[in-house]
């Protein structure tokens, strides 16, 4: 079972990585996918920020390949694998879902986030470069991306005004991120994934002269930089 699970994780990582090529990629929802068109939602990062997916895909595949090759039955790798398999398997269908229906895609990305966080928190301590760091970066970016998706859907369906939805979901993302980062404060790649997204939002909102959203994201990024100090001391 351990050997089979490591191979399944690798296959899911590869399927996830090639999914953009099979679905013409994804650079954000189209404005016409919503009853209230969303041309430039304030919570959406600048377009270049999405390039982090290339690093995430490559690192997840490389880490999964190392695990399947060198650590097939290593007990240090086992606890994270079931949750990671679920997240990656769902991720393989996310872009195609996003092209079709934003609501289903939002539900799906949150469903990807929960097991990704579980995999990050359950990951072992050996082979950090291949085991936990890529998963941490993936979970960090998903934390921010889930907030973006929920905010855009709430705005696009008229539940909240764009600025209110953006501020509310940025707050939720920051609370979740600080709590999760404090659980494993030395694993900086989780924080890096969230901070990269926040930086993209800052750049987008400075261009739009929305200083409040930019300032909130900046303060959140600083808080995450110091998340290590929020963790309880260990003997």
C-alpha cells in the first residue's frame, strides 16, 4: 500500500501539472461568467503573480517523483500522502471547472485547500526540499487563491460590494495563514506562497490607487514574515 500510494501521488501531481495545457490555461475568471461582470476585481493579484503555478507544478512533480523513487515505504513520508493525493486529484479538474462555472470552481478550490493544509501539517521532517517545502508552497498559494475565488464569486453574484468582499476575504486569508504558519513556523515556503499573492494584490491595487486594500495586504505580509515569533516555544 505504501508503494502504491507514492506512485498514485506522483501520477496525480503529473495530471495536475499538465491540466493547464489540456484546458488552455487560466488567468482569472472571464467577466461574462457572472451576472455582475467582474472585469478587474480588487482582490485579484496582478497577472504576473499567477506565474508561481509553474514553480508549484514543477516542484510538486519533482518532489513526488523523489518520494516514489527513493522514499516509497519511508514512514516519514506516509502521513501526508493520502491528503496530498486527494488535493492533487481534485486539482487536475480545477481549470476545466473554472472555465465552465465559477461557483463549482470555488467549491472545488476550497476542497483542494483543506487536504493541502492537512498534508502540509502532517508532512515529515526529512528531505524537506522534496517532501514538505513544495507542499507548503502549494498550500500557501491555495490559501490565498481560495480567498480570491470566494471574494470574486460573492461580488459577481451581488452578495457583497467588491471592496467589502475583498477586505473581508483578505482578513479571512490572513487569519488562516497566520494560524497555519504558526504551527510550522520554520517552513517558510507556506508563508512565501501567501505573501507572493498579497504582493500581487498590492501591485494591482496601487495601480488602481486603492490604498486601503494595498495597506491591509502589506500589513498582512509583515505579520506573516514574523509568524515564527507567534509560535509557542518548544523545549
